[in-house]
C-alpha cells in the first residue's frame, strides 16, 4: 500500500517509533544525569515536549524526552533522539543542523497536517542546547506550570 | 440472491475480526437491509420516471418505502424528501428556507435580512451551513449548552425574535450522544411561531421519531448511521413548508430535490428504519446496560478520567471519556493496534488540529478535550468486547502517561 | 460473495424477460460492478474519515477509485468531485460558479450581474438550473440547434461576451443521442476566455472522455447511465476553478461537497467507467451496426416515419423515430404490453403534457414531436430483439393509425 | 397492487379499453350511417377527437369515434362509447349529463395529469349532439384541416 504515510495514515517507521518510542525519560531520578534541558509547548495541537541532553566535549552523548502529543510528535521525537545518539553521539554543531525535514525523511514522511509535529522535538533540542550553553552544569527545575492557549470557539462558530 | 446474502450472517463473525466501537461514524449495512435492496441493482433496475412496467416496478417500490417511513415518523407521504446524505438534508432544510430570502434580496437589490438560531454543539453540516449563511449576510445566533451538553432553553427563548427564520437543534450529539429536549424546544418555537428543524442522524436508531410527539417541522435522518447505505438520507418536511430546492432538474421528490431516485438506497433506508423501530426498545435496554457497565469500568479501573456529557440524557451506545495527561489520538492508535476501532472526541486526528468544538462548548478545558475518546457501541457489541477493551485501554493509557510531561502534575 | 454474484451472470437471462430499450433512462447494474462494490456494504464498511484501520481501508479504496477515474479522463485526482447524481454535478458546476457572484451581490446589496450560456436541447438538470438563475437575476442565453440537433456554433461565438460566467453544452443528447462538437465548442470558449462545462451523462459510456482532448473545464458524469449505481455522480473540475459548494459540512471532496462518502457507489462508478473504456470501441461498433439496422428496418417497413436527429453524429445506441398520425405514449404502452420497454421522446407520458422540448428545438412540428419514440439499446441487445420489436411496432403503429383521425390526411 | 391507476400508471379497465378499444370507426364508408358528428382537438396533449352518433327517437343508438390521443384519451372515449350504447342506447338528455368524472369512475380512475383526457370524448359527444340538432339529417364533411397550437418553447426555456 504505497499510499500509507504519504498523505494520510502514518508510515511503517512512524508506527514503529510510536508503539515503541526510544529514549523516553522513564524515571524522574534520571534527570540528574543531564546537563541541558529544553521545553516547548503548543496546546493548540495538545503538544508539550520536554527534552534532556547530556553533553560532553561538545557532543551530545545521551538524550531523553517526554511528550504530551500525538503519534507523530511521539514518533518524530523518538526518531530525533535516535539520530542524536546513534553513532556514539553527535557534535552540538551538527545537532543544530538537524531539521524537521531530516526527521521526516527518516520517518518516511508525515501527513501534511502533522508536519509541524516533526519540528517539536527539534525545537525542544535547541532549547536544551541553549540551556546547556547558558548554564553548563545546573539543570533548572522542571517547570510544571503549562501555559494553555485560551480556547477560541469563534474559529469554528462564526458568531 | 436473498438466501445467499442471508447466509452472510457470518456477517457477525466477519465484523468481529475487529472490535468496532465507531458506530457513530458509520455502521455496517445489515444483511437484511442489503438483501432487501439487492434486487433493485440487478433486476428491478428501472427508472421510477419511466412510463413502462420496469419503471412502474421501481416507482411502486419507492412509494411503498415512503409509506413505510411515513408511518414510522407519523407524517404524510409527500412530507418525505429523499436525499443523498444527512448533510444534504440539513443543507436543504436550512438553505431551503434561506434561499427564499436570498431570492428576494437579489431581486430587490438589497442586503439580507433575518436570522437563524442553532446551538454550539451541532455537527459540521449545520455549523458550516450556518457559517456560509453568515458570510452572505444572515445573522446567526448560537445558543450555549451547559456543562452536561444540554441546551440552555432560556437563552433560546430570548434569542428568537420577529426576524428568526428557523431554529435548528440537533436531536442527539454525534460526539457525546447527549440528547436535546426536543419537545421542550418545540414548545418554545411554537409559542414564538418559529419553524424548528432537527438533525436526527444520531437519534434515528434509538430514539422516538414521531415528529408530532417531537413537535418538529423539519427533520434530517441518514442511512449511514442506522445500518443502511452511505450516500442516503431523507428530510421530513411539513407539507405547509415550501423549500427552495438546492438541486434543480426533473420533477422528482415533489419538486424539492431533482435527480433519478437512488432506488436501492431508498429501499434500504426504509428497511433499516423499520428494523430499528422493531428492535429499538430491546436494543436500547441492552446497550444502556453495556454502556453503563463500560462507564463504570472506566471510572473504576482507570484513574484520572472523566465522562463527558450528561450520563442519563445520552444515547444508549455512546461513551465519551477523557484520560487526563495524554492525547486522544495516541490512545486511538494504540487501541487500533489491538483491533479496537474508536474515535477521538477531538478532531486532532482528522483534518483540523483544533480540539472538539463540542467538548469546548461544554466548558471542558482545552487539554482535557484533547484527551478524549469516543466509544460508540453497536448491534454486535458484547460484554466480552468491552472487557477486552478495558484491559487494552488501561495498558495504553498507562504507557502514554509514562511518557507524558503533564501526567505527574495531573496526578496530584 | 464475489463468486455468488458472478454466478448471477444469469443476469443476462433475467434481464431478457423483457426487451429493455430504455438504457438512456437508466441501465441495470453490471454484475462485475456490483460484486466490486458489495464488500463495502458488509465488511469494509468504514467511514473514510475515521482515523483507524477500518476507516483507512475505505479511504484507500476511494483514493484508488479516484486515481482510476483520473487516469481515464486524463486529469488529476483532486479534480474529481464525487456527488450524489448527475443532476447534482450539473447544479454544482453551474451554481458553484453563480454563487460567487450571488455572494458578492448580497454583500454589496446590489442586483446580479453576468450571464450564462447554454443551448436549447439540454437536459432538465441544466435547463431548470438556468431558469432558477434567471429568476434571481442572471441573464441566460439559449443557443439554437439546427434541424439535426447540432448547436449553431456561430451563434455561440456571438453570444459570449465579457459578462459570460460559464458556457454549458451537453455532450450527447438524452432524447436523440445527438453529439455536440465539444472540441469546436471548446475552441470558441478558449478564444473568448470563458469556462466550459459539459453534461456528459449520456456520452460517458461510448464517447471520448479525455477532458484535455475535449477541452473542458468542467464535466458531469453519473452512474445510473453506465451500468452502475443510481444516486452516484462525479464532477470533473479543473483545479484552477474554485466552486462555491452547494452542500456545506465536513471537509470531504476537497471541501467542495460535504457528506460521508458513498463508498460502494464510488467504487462502483470507477469500476463501471473502467469497464466501459475497455469495451468502448468494440461495443460502439456492435451497437452502431444494430442501430443502423434498426433504423433501416423502421424506414423500410413502417411508412410515414422519420428519424429525429443527425444519423451520424449520434450515440451508437439511440434511435429516435416519429410515427406520423399517432401518439408516442400509445405506441409505448402497446410495446410495453409485449414486453418491450421504450420511452416517448415526448414528455407527455411523464409529468408534463408538453411535447419534447428537444424535438421542438430542432424545428420539428408539434404533432410529430408528439409521435416520437426513443429506443436506446444496451449491452444485452441482440438483433433478434430488434426483429421482434420491429414486428410488434409495425402492428402497433398500424392499429393506432386505424383509429387516428389524422392518419388519412397524413398518408397523402 | 392497489396503487395502480390511483396516482400513476393506468387502472386495469383503462388498460383493457386501451388495448381493445370499443366502437372505433374502422371504415370511412360507415360514416353515412350517422346523423351527428363532433370534433374537438387539443394538440397541446396531442389530442384530436372525432365522434359520430346515430340518433333515433331522441336516443343515441350507435356511436363511433377516432382519436389521435394518448392511452387515457383512447380508453376514456372507448368507455364513453360503451356507456352511450350499452343499454340499447341512451336518451340525448341523459347523454348530455355524462361528465368526465362519470367516465373516470367507470375506468377506475385516471392519473391527475390525465384527467382532462376523460373530457375529450365527452366534449366531442356534445359537439355531435349539437350537430345532430342543428342539421338533423346531413352530416358535414370531415374537416381534415387540424389547427395546431404554435409550439411555445418559452414555457420551458425561460429566455
Ligand atoms: C443528459 C443528462 N443529464 C443529466 C441527467 C441527470 O442524472 P441523474 O438522474 O443521475 O441526476 C441525465 C439523466 O437523468 C441525463 O440524461
Ligand atoms: C449529527 C450528524 N449530522 C449530520 C451528519 C452527516 O451525515 P452524512 O455523512 O450522511 O452527510 C452526521 C454524520 O456524519 C451526524 O452525525
């Protein structure tokens, strides 16, 4: 079925990463290990993304993440985390070059409407790198307060 | 042919390869319905307008179907207009009224006057039709619902004025199954002398359809939700109402909707309605029990959940639940992997990223609306299926919550 | 199920209980078409919008059907809009253009500007739509046809002006089978930079459907004339054209036509078109021979008759003949008694008493128009059937002429 | 099938009279026998009706007709001719009382749109009676010139 993933349902790779996501942060105690943290959120599509990275010698050698997101957000971030860690780590300069498009390619595509999801992990990563650079050793406390967009019913019902 | 199809009562088994909890999206066609309609594809294929025996055969079949339905909804034959879908019926009801004013405004070279009233949890068929009317100059008023999803009757009474052309309030909601009190709504409309249409697509299988008891002037039903054919629908239209057609052409359907009649589809629609009436009480009882069992299981076995919409004034087959801290689409896909077909209350999975306007209208928070799943049971649903689903659901929710940054907070 | 239906190739025999010469009114569904669509009633019943495997299955099936058709008519997938009938497609094409002007006029509070051009022998779907547009303020121009039924191209060229919004000219006529020269019409429209729609319902089974060769911007096809389902149709729409929808609701059909897709109907439509393309050349040849044989027989064996419409530029399955001195309806009913199903060219038998507007537009006299009968052959037609029909026809005409006060005069 | 004849296709009786019409004028030589002649025409529905009656002692004792008309016109006139002649003839005064409705009743109904057809024979009969009264013995020559309504295409195409 050639059409899968191309323009609607997800590709095989997306399914794989969605059902068995890699590098999820399973235990909050792990957080201590990391020295970079980023968080981005967009409740418009119900997405919130957190990412932790461990940087040594300007190389990311470990990475964990969490998300309140849909399947494409989960799969994209899982794939990103694999791309960051697969060859014994990646140089920060190279990590910064990874785009949503690169992630999508590795996933075998995403539906049009879900493309923005591939950017989420990428954005969280940048935040994490910035955070690492700003504050090399201390990781800020996890900010539990999530800002939600106000619902805009007007977009649907034209009153 | 009939017998062969009847054999297909392996149907139940075929269907059972997966657990289908998306009956509000669409239902399979019942074998009895299909076998009633099949001869009209191959043998009795005449055009009802043809003036020969093959045509007459089709014409009489349609007439009988119309009579059958007229009896069920307690109206006259000429008050039933067959259409090509629920959406078309809704459009015909609303625009059929609006177009009279549109015509007059164009003839006189002036802007549109008049308003339409509906409520915030309607189906897109109503909402987008209303939005279009708004665009061309009608005033549209949306009545609010309370947190259970039921319309605020007081607001409705206050909204109606001399310029109101039509009130359109759905019977049962497609996402939550919440049932609107049509007789009370009708009372208000009658007092103010305003026409009332109801989109009864979701109500047609389980609820009262006597338009006199409901007090309706116009009512929409479709085939795809009542175990009949997709691409079929009807509009009940009080004979005193003249609608401007949306589709002009031949003199079909009492000059209200042109086009060669979908004979098999009409036969199927009548048969399905007939069967649903026969089984309504028994099936409603059966499903209500299963529904309440399902709800109790969710509430007992999965922490931090909520059931959306009134628990009593709802369709016997609808469970709409939010699972805090995780996204509906992810739950849906995990269940799908295990052969369970459900729907997100949220439209996130389909072509829009906005959370369900229905849940939002009930005052449910954005992220909770995004966490919702709709289970809609059907004819073949068993307790066993529900037990299995609860098991899979529990595991899926747990897994997703483990990867959710929101969950730790929500738990507290 | 497939096999069982295939067995129904007793079809041919079943159909043969009567001689069906009314294939332009509607065709039986071909068994191959039905068997292709059947699984989508019972097993693959998902809603294409549902975000689970059952939905995906239906979605992919529709996509494949769309691709198949796109290939046949040489367009892109998103240029095919599935509808609920030929009439709906025609309405969507014409009003979809008109509604943009209607919207602007209403917003600005002014009268309508612009004109639509069509011709005098169109189907009611076009004519009544145009009449409605006329009522609300558009100018409608009817181009005349000559005595063979073919449009006067010169008139067309002269009628188009800066305010022309659309030209709509049918492909083949439903009463006479006369084929309009679409490529030439298209040339004129392109020169004047005006959009061209064609109602190709009658042409779809036998004629070229490559929209690039035909030079069309919009084209209507339906299922009920090509051995597929009633209540199905499609509109080809050049992707650069944005039509205002007639039916608002969900985001189906590229936001141009809302409502749950009629999945089996769409599958059936694609299959029927595919089959018709495979068999087109052979079947056209076969029918042309039979048609010409039929015509010769009528001319030779029944005095005082005439064939209406061009004898060459006509569908291979259409014979439209007038039998002087007697009424079409009476002939029709006598043939019906002998198991032969035909149609009157005149609409006298249906809901109007006026003689055929098509024949009248060709300059045919009132009483001759009233004397016409249309025979439309089909897949199962044989020479034997024609011979039998000629025999019955001869007797019937003779009998009716004996009781006609006009006949004695006509004979001379 | 109760519906037959009620509101669409024709009743059994109509079918019978259409397929085997009674009292058709088969031979123009017969005309001499008659002493009353009427003709009405309405090409709007393609109807032309001629009727010949033989009157003796103020009673119609024979009747023949011809029509260029549809099945309901044929059946109605056939039925009328039977009603006129069935009981060894009918008094002129009684014949004049027969209405389209009476004919329709005997036929078991006609479709709405065809009701006017039942009036055709009736009208021709009146003309024939008038003709008989005016010109007791001589029957006028059959007027072969039929006036046709001009086609009005405008009724359909609103130009
Ligand atoms: C030329 C033509 N256009 C349009 C139509 C309308 O098609 P439908 O009956 O599917 O609406 C027909 C057939 O009825 C037709 O023959
Ligand atoms: C409440 C409601 N109204 C209208 C519709 C539209 O029906 P259809 O898809 O047949 O156009 C649906 C189903 O899609 C529905 O659930």
